[in-house]
């Protein structure tokens, strides 16, 4: 079994001022519900189950520290609108349900951020989708036509105005959609963990070694504890295959990011742009760019097939140089800006772009294959997984069941090891003007 590892290079987590500790359970225990995985899906599932059944005891098991895993390593976009494929392929009713689910997730998170005063740079700044060359402009024009057909508000901005926002003339055009949220993901995760309901126990450094059925219940084994329970909510995303479920259906793809030091006052003057914005590329293989509230640039690009789920240390210098190249093309006036943090994060995709939601076996529920929109999809999936397990029927539960599917089977791993890197390389070549 492959376990999550923390590489000590994720800027979001390393910059946290203080981190509380939730020790691993010791000995024998019983809980009504056990949630495995302390990311966004697991945090939402734990809270929602506690809300649904305040008399029950709920356990949240996390293999690392909460915030060190994938949910604390993303680019910090909570996106309300569907990605381009869903805008292209789905019916208007399907798209509207997706948006409603995403916005319900944002509302649920925002309530906790405000209620508990979670300091995670939560910002309703919306999101830019930007293009550089002819290829990117073609994608951007298509995206605009999809938004127009869907009836969602947006603003198209051309290069002259963009330079005053982004501090660079690199981009030819961008589309701003107002509904998304920008945030510091590791800080959000720590805030969620630190403010769980009283009937939720959090156990960190608790990788699960086995799950087995015992009579009418289930037994979970960790290195230090044996836990019986009535039901399990698997919030393990790409790692779900390690428990024997969804094998050969989840494609783990890793992307890499680097975070700069805060801009000095002199660098701010040379930068000349605004703060607190985020760009996703019109061409999906392009570069994601963030300028945070605390004046740090974050550059994310480059992909790898990641059957090991974790970040190979030998790749980090290579990825950092790619990020420096993207930086130099965008900000030659900031040639002295350093990027001390570089890390990778694994998302789970499926061959047919379908997400999974529902029961895997009696008493075991799961949600995964989030297609790289984990903040909203993970949160709403965790909420609805808890509703399903608690027998609580809601319109949101009906909607997520309707829009979820069955991820198709992947080719043999031997073929994936050849085919996926080749396809990623071809996409990088085709999209080089956008990177």
C-alpha cells in the first residue's frame, strides 16, 4: 500500500504561523462513523455527519497533518462555474445543477470561515481566464461563447487594461467571472480541523493499514489503533484504489507550483499591478497564476502521471526552472524575485471525465475523480456523502447523484506509463505559447 507523504516544500503549509496537534488514537475504539481522509471532502463529510447525527461519535482519520495533503496544495480557487467540458457537453439543466452544487459548497465554507474567524485570505475576487497566443485566444473566444449561451455574467478585458491588473503585458485578453473565491488552502484546512463539532474526533498521523468486515460492522486498523464502526466515508480521492476500490478507474495526475517571497516595496513599484487575483489558462495545458493578498506570486504548470501519488524530490529543481522561465516571460522587471517553495499536488481524473459518488460496498461510501475542481466538488461531495450515509434526502443529494457517473476503466498500467506521459508531452508542445 502506498501512503501519502509530506515533502516539506508546500509554501501554503510552511507559511502557517502555528499548527495545532491532533495525536493518533491508541488502542481499541468504537465510533458510529469513521471518515478516512482529512482533506476538503473528509472535513465536509465529518462536519455534516455530526450535524446530521449530533448524538453519534464521528472519527476523522488523516494520514498526515490536515492541510499537508492535496487539499492544502492546490492553487486556492473555489470555482463556481463548470469547467469547459461540462459547459460544452452537458445540458443546461445539468450545468445549472453543477453551479448550484458548487455555490452551495462555497456558501457552506464561507459560513465556517465567518463563524469561526478562519484567517485563510478568503476573497470573493472571482477568477480570470486568460490567453496569450492564437491558440489561447481561440480557446478564450470559445469559452466566451459558452458563457454567453449559459447566461452567466462575465467581463471580457483586453491587453491594455490587463497590464494594469496583472502587472504584465504578457496576456492578450482575459475573461473575468465574478462568482469564484480565492483563498489560502492550507490555512482553510487547518481552520476547518480546529473548529469541528464536539462529537468529531480528529486523529492525525493515522494512515489506515486495512479495512475488513466484522459481522454487521467494519474494523479499521492503523499503526496504533483498532477501530470498529458502523460505516465508513472514504474521502481518499486518488488513494481510494489503495483500499481495493475504483482500481483501474482513477488517473492520478500531478501538477507543480512555486511560490515567491513577498514583493518588497521596490518590487511592488516595479510590478505596477494589483493584488489578490487569480488566472487560469484558457488553454488547459497553460500556466495558472496567482497574486496573493500578501504580495506573493504563485506559478503552476507542468504535469506528470503520478501512480506513486507523491512528489519526487528530484523533479522539484526541474519544475522550479520551468516556473522561473514562465516568470521571466511575464515579469522581466522582477528578475530578482525568488521562489523558495516548489511542490506538487495530485488530482484524480477519469478517462471519460466522469466523477464518482455513492456506495462502494455495504456501509462504505466514497466520492472521487474530482477532475481538478476539488475545493467545491470535494466539499459538496463530502456533505452529500454524509447526507446519504445518514439517510437524509435533500435536493442537493438528488442533484449530485444525477450529475455523477461511472468512471470508465483505464488501459493497463504498462500502457498508461507510456501513453500518459507522451500525451502530456504533446499537450505541452502544443500549448507552449500559453505556458
